[in-house]
């Protein structure tokens, strides 16, 4: 009787969904070996005489344009009776038709061969589907309901994994286009693991043909540790739609390294299998993306609401949304015991030096760096830029601001965890999108007006940084420099400058530019195997050294005025009881 009742309710739900759906899709993969998918779509309830059919130009979680229309061809449109309609084009990402009878059918072919969080990949290992890269849509139907059927390759043992609502068979449902576009889907012969936490299911879907079940089990234990440590920061999980969160992990040689957060799922991709070091190397992306279920998916900047698929959203809050998430990803691994405190500090050192020594802070504050996202977030251009000197990733910059704020708060007997918990309660759990001013006000509430305003006025609206040497000492960590070493100030491979010289560096002051090839330093002739750093450090800071180099096919000479290496080292130090306690409160398990 219970089975009959369940079947009847499922049938009624299916009928209700079908009755309200105005966009229906069927996607199939007959020519997967050549990276093609075939899409058929039916659109009903059309009110306008002239219909614009679009494909997205951007994707949730990305902040730049990606022009997915470039991989669409064989487009045909008919009315509901099968009469072909004439298509006109007024821009590169739209198809316009008129003369319909309230409904149209659209068919097209999609080429897809990039397996990451932004694009799509179809081959005989999987159909890796980021929805905006695949499905055309009609803007006037954006608030209507959607149904999609995945015609899987049964000969390849494919199954479907997605956050979309399951209807029946391989048919799924979304309440509107915002949700549909935010729902990545992995179709493959995958394996799963899951556990229950506070009445909700956390699931790992693994597409990794090289990994053993033992590898999967070991990795899933680390995933669980990450989930538990991050839940401890906020005190609770969000209420997931359909009570489930899914990690869509694709660790295949044809994938690309990436991670992309979504409301109730994430894509985490890499070429590295769990069987080949991925258990240790891939977990950082899992940590970053899961923290996003609070910070960015629900604690959401007003500038990202609503997400626009026809242009790039510009946000000045990415230093907080992405940067603070980046601070917590490695911190979580340390707290979970997945990485040691020593290794955590080694990773921190690289990010610290990148941010601290970059001349970029002379050009943009964290808000201005966030505004650069449409130009740098996997966006491509063919002309040269000077980002080595003018840009600091808002991931890294924000991560160091998170560190600075955390240690500054701990110096007052407070901590960043409790601040994030307050932000969650005010703006995340309530899903009220925030502004910069809101975060400033919340910090004032938590730590006092003087503290909060000083932090924002000094480090967010301006580009300063607090005295981190003193703050590190409070948690038993040493920050030091060796200014007796020499640094060149540009990335060099086989003697050739591969990057623009850093402003103020040896290379910059000596007039070098990207593309120059060093031939001789002092009396040392360079070869492809020469160690430039070792050669330079046979001299002292401020020494003058003759150098010959090649530019535009001609040999030139100049004098290097050797500048000091300003990089820092971050390491554990001998501690007293208070420092040891402070460090354990910072880095220890929660």
C-alpha cells in the first residue's frame, strides 16, 4: 500500500510539473567520441510575437564573459506543428524568430571539450555539463519552470548526478532559470559515498577511473573532516534544497583543474587521480568550495544579485566573498589535521609574499582589485597586460586580509570564526544580500566601532596592512626577512624573461622587459641549465654587475644594480604558554 501511495504521489507530482513547465529539454550524446551533444528544446506559453532565444555569456561563480555561443551550430527552429521558422541574428549570442503559434521547438548541436567548472565536456568517459554552456533559453520564460531529460549512454554505464530535482528516470526539474543555470551535472560511470549530518545528506560523487575503492574511502574521510570543521565555524549547515549537498568530483586525465561553487553542489575537477597523489592534492579545492555554501552562496554580495547571464556582474566585495573563503580553505585543512601546522605556514608564506611585496597595492585597494574580476577570472585576451605590477588576485589579497583580521581580533580576545558566524546569522541564514557598508557595520557591532572603522578605513578603503610581525608573535609564529640575499625581480626560464619585471626590482631598475634573454652575468656565460638565483647571490646587495642580453635579435649590455630579496619567511617559534594556547585556539581542531 505504501508503495502504491508513493507511486501515485510521484505520478501526481510529475503531472503537476509537466503542467507548469514551459521550457523542456532533451540532450543526447550519440557522437560523444567527437565531443558533440545534440539538444532539443520545446518552449511554450510564449507571449511575444518576436522571440529572442539566447545562450548565456557568463556562468554562476565566474565573474567574466565566456561567450558560450561560439560552440553552438546546426540551429533549427519550428513552430509546434513542425513548420520551420526563419532565424535572424542581431548579435553573436541570440537567435530571433517570429510567426510562431505560442510554442517553438529548437534543435542544435553543441561542441564541448573542456571539463572544468565553467564549460562542458562530452566524450566517451562522461558528459560533464555546466548548464549555461549548453542550454539555450528564452528570457521572457526565465521565471517559469523547466524540465530536462538526459538521454544517457547506457552502453557506457552512465548515470546522472545533479542538484536538480529528480522527477522520474533521467528527467529532472528546476523552478526557474536561475536555479537551472546553477545546477552542474555529471553523467558518467561514477561511484558515490555519503553521510548524514543534522538530518541532511552530504554526498561525494567520484568520477575517477584510476582510483580504487580504498582510495575513495580514504578521500571521503578527509571530505567529512572538512565538512565538520567548517560547520564548526558557522555553528550549523545551511538548509539545503531537497536536504542534500553533492560534491561532483571529476578527477580524470581529460579534465581541467578547477572548482566551482553552486547552491547545493560543487564541481571539483583535476587531472590528478586519487591514485596519483590526489587524496592530498585535491582536498584543498573541496575545502574552498564547501566554505562557499555559506560565504557567497548565501552570504551573498548585493552586486551579484541577480546573477546576469547576458553580461558580467561586477562586485567590489570579492576580497571578502572569495578572499576570506581562501583564508579558510587551508586553515580548515590544518584544523582537520589533514595538513600539519608547519605545512600550513609554508603555504601561508607564499601567499603572504605575493600580496605583501606586490606593487599592485599602489594602484588598487581590495575593492578595486575585486573590480578587475571581469578581466582576470578565466577571461582571455591576446594583448599584453601589466598585471604583474598592477594586480593582486582578490583571492590572495582577501586571504591575507582574513588572516590580518583574524589575528587582530584574537589580539583583542575575539576571533574571525565568531565574526563570520554573526555575518551568517544577519545576511546568510536570512539570505539578505549585503553591501560593503553592511560588513563594516557588522564588524563594528562585533568588535567595536573604533576597531571596525579603523580596519575598513585602513585596509579596505585604502591599501594598508597591519603590523603582522607583532600579530604573528601573539600566536607563536615568527615573521622574518633576510635582506642580505639578492633577487632579480622577474620570472626567468632558460635565461628568458617570461614576465614583466616587478616595479622597483633589480630587473626593473636595469631596464629589462619581458622577452629579453640573458646571455652573460659578470663573467658567467648562461646556459639553459644555469641557476640565475645562485649566480646573482654570489654577489652582494648594491653590487654593480655587467650583463649582456638579447632583445629583438640584437645583443645589448647593461649594468645590474642588485636589489635585496624582500621575501619573508613564516615559521613556528619557541613559545610561552600563552602563545601556545593562542596558536592552538587559532589552528587547532574545533
